[in-house]
């Protein structure tokens, strides 16, 4: 199995970089309480960014599951399977460092405590619970599920980046998954696969992207007996809240409600303050919080007694001075019968600065025709102002996802 990680890692700053999720999980179990800091490298970290990561996080040693993942010029150790019956003796309070998502340059890193990461988790044993997740446990959403399984003494089925969706669904069915989590984009892919017929979870959870009404309704139709919830969480702000009423958005009463998690809306953006937020950016000059408040960068709009997510501050398309949130247009397209998923983006225009284009995945390829395309555009004209209606709409077989399972909006 390999030799034990050296005892002199106690109090060190460690970069955990592994090829697979299981080894990463074992490394986290072994290093917590021993290393002073664990920087959890996600699978898509670019090699050219590693020197910056190492410097900013003051890394002493790289722990990996193979020599190919070592970093030139840095001390390396290999993680091993814990020895049966051997208890890990905690010697310090470990800082857990995660990469934030949504950046194309050198990644930002935020520091959490284990107490903050587990703040919403009930430690009671969950007999018969089998967790499954489309997330990677080296990112915030997946790490939350790993910790839930560990603290609840439940089973956990991990996905593999190279694994076909149908194959993963087959494994989930084989092992009797009861609780399954993923982004709305993950779930749209799962619903497109006939292999979803082999699973029957009693709990379905979405997070990481806006959960629009179309995906919530589709999941309820497919899993009528399941409890379906969509949660709001981010790497910086931690877990904010969960919505379980089957509707998109969240009740306006959540804002200003007293409790461990405080929320407010400032300049149209959601702000969160709670014990679950990250402590700081690691090795950077940016301030994470303002008087304890984290600006999530997610725009919300109040309509009646409910807030609805409108999109990211940095994702707005500017058409001749008029601003468009891609997610608003996607929600309209996704609601149209026969549409499984869509991605709206801007294309440069010498006249208006940008035009709106939409890539659409169909539930049935038989609808790949000009008549159906026109019907979708007509639905957009009925629901949206003219400047928000896509100038170009094309049908595509699939939409690219990031390593975190979100729609890829770059490139």
C-alpha cells in the first residue's frame, strides 16, 4: 500500500494533489489534525499555476498519489491507505484551503476551518443512507458531501471525470443510491440518459448554479417520491440555505431573518455573513469580507414575496448599452417543451457591441428543424423584451461543463 506519510509533516503546509477522488479523500482524513494547512488542488488546476499556488500558500511539501503529480523543485510524499485500526492523532487545528471557481487566471484560494465546513451537518448516523454525487470532492460542493457521508457513517459513491454518465448512473443503481447531488447541468445530463431509470433516490439536491423551474419540474416528474431541494452555497460564503418547496428562487423572508446565517441584498447582489464563511483569501491582497459580510457576486431580483437569481455580476451581456443576464434568457428557453438545456452568450458586434446567441440541447433530436427553432424564438419574444431575444439560435448535441459541473461560459 505504500509507506506512511512521514511524521514530520506535522505542522507543515501541504498541497494535496491526486489523480483520483478516493485518494484525495484518504489524504484529507490522514492529514487533518496533522498538517497546519491543506491546500486541496482540484483536478483541473493548470501546471503553470502551481508555482504561484505554492508560493502564496507557503507550501512545504506536495502530497500526491504518484510521482507524475510531484512538482519540480518541491519536496514530495505519497499518500497511502490508512492502516486498519490505526487512529489519527490530532496535533493541531488544520486550515482547509479550497480553490474558488469562475476564474481563468491564477486561481484564488480561500481558507476554511473544519468547524465551518461542517456547520450544517448533523453528525448522527444515517443508517441505510447511500450518498452519490456528481461533484468532485476536491471542490466545495463535493467536499460537503464527503463530510456528510463521513460524519453520518454513510456510504458514498464517487464519480470519475472520464466515466460516461450512463455508466455512473448504472453504478449508482447497483449500489442503491438514496441521496444524490449535483449541479442543474449535471442533472440535465442525467435526465437525458435512459440509464436514469435504474436509480430511485429518496433525496435529490441541486446547487452550484441557478436551479430554474424547468429542471425542478423535470426532476419532480422523474422522481415523484423524492424530496427535492436546491441549496445556495459558494466556496467563499459557505452553505447559505436550502429551498424545499419545489419553486425556483427563495422566499423574501430569508433576507434579514435572524439566525446563524444572515443575508442582505446590496446593489442587487446577495451578501452573506455566517460562521460558515471562509476566513480569508490565501496569499492575496483582496479582502474577502466587509465587516463579516461576503459579497457573493450573485444578482437577485425581488418579485412579489420571492427573490429570484438573475445571474453573476461579471456575466452580463451589453447590447447597445442595454444589459442582459444570460440566465434570464436561458430560463425562458429551458421552460419550452422539448428543450433539455441551453447556454446564452454574447458575440461581438461592430454595431451594438454584442448580440445574443443561444446554444440549445433538445430532449428529442427529431425536433431539430427550422420550425421548432422558430417556435422557441417566438416563446422568447412573448416573454422577453426584444433586445433580450437571441439574434441567433442553434441546436447542439451537448454543452461543455467545467470541472465543477457548471456550464462553461468561457472560450
